């Protein structure tokens, strides 16, 4: 069976010949996205802000035999003319012949403070990357995604912080809530263009950003106490959920927000205690 666009029927659980852009693709979930998508046959462009990180990751994948990995250094929070987003769109256009099948909007950051302590610089940093840059990149990539011959997908890396209140800071939660709503609106608006839009909302995952706060063992214990599966998620577990949304297997799925959280968001009633007190037999 051949991939869609090659004269045959697409393989539901493969990404052969699909083209993909991954922002924040050099570490954590973004790195797992790149690895898994390469294994599934995709042609992958990763971008991140640090040139040395991009070079290291691309060289590492090529040394493993993956010839369809490409990289570039760019700041996707830079929406000015001639800035990082212009560079990314230009690279995608040239590399993939004016078409794009998958946009994994993975790049994000956080500043953890009480609301009254956030500065204008904090606002610009978190909003600029998590929301403004991602929104602008969607706008700019729309013609390339609409030109896809395989059915295009946008997948946002959101957070349970956009679904419920957690101790992550209001700025971060606002951006993730906005991404979840953007998922629903773009799914409806761009369905006519053959573009599906979905979002994955992780709970604490073993990424560099999360590990900074999980070093506090008391906090880690609290996180685990509210996670029915009693462990921290792994980047691959989030990445693979995101990849499902981009596969032909999910071709009739759009506008969805999937919590990948070990059960956290369904744990409202039990709080941190899962052990029932002994009771008499009914």
C-alpha cells in the first residue's frame, strides 16, 4: 500500500511521505515527536532557538540512518517582518515544495509567579511564545497546509492548565486555555480547507521544563498524589498521542482536546486520597 498522494491508499498508522514541522523540536516532547515521526516515515523539519541544539539533534538522527531530518534555528515568538516566523515559513516553503502536511505546535515556556508579581517582560515572554507566535505561525502556514494532498493537521501541545486550575501560574494557564479554544475554532473554520486541528493537554511530564519544579520532592509527592496512575508521564507518551491526531487513522477527528494526564483531570472527587476506609459488607 502506498501513502496518500502517491497513487495509492494511505496506511492508517504510518506517515510515509508526510511532511512535518515541529517547533521546539530539540528536547522533551518535541524531540520525542521528531524521533517517532521519523520512525513512521515522515520528512521532519525541527526548529528551536539554539543553533547548537538544532545541529546536535539533526546530526544525531542522521547518524542513526534518518535522512529525512532537517533543522533550523529560529525564534517562533518573533513575529516581526523578517523575524523568526518569516524564516520558518520560508524554509518550509522551499524544503517541502510549497506544501505542508503536519504542523506540530510544540514550543512553549512558563514563568511561575503569583499573579501580582508578573512583570510586562514575563507577559511578553510567555504570551509571545505560547500564544502570539503559535497563532501567527498558524496564519502564515495556512496556505501551505491547505495545499497538502494528504489532508493536513495542526496539533497543539497544550496543557491540563488550560482545562482546570493548577499551580502553574495564570499566564501559562491563560495561553493554554486560549490554545484549546483556538483548536475548536480553527477546526470548524479550516475544515473546508482540508485542515484538521486537535490539541493534547498533558499533566506533569518528564521534560526539562517540568523537571525544574519536580526537583522539589514535596511538590512531586503532591503531583503524584493527584495522579491516579501514580507516576510522572514520559515525553513519548505525549508525543505519540499528538502523532495519532496527525495520522490518517484519525482522519475524521478534529476540534478535540485530549488530556494525557494519568487520570488527573478525572480525579476531582477523590482529591489526593484513593484509599477507601474499611466498611461493613453490604
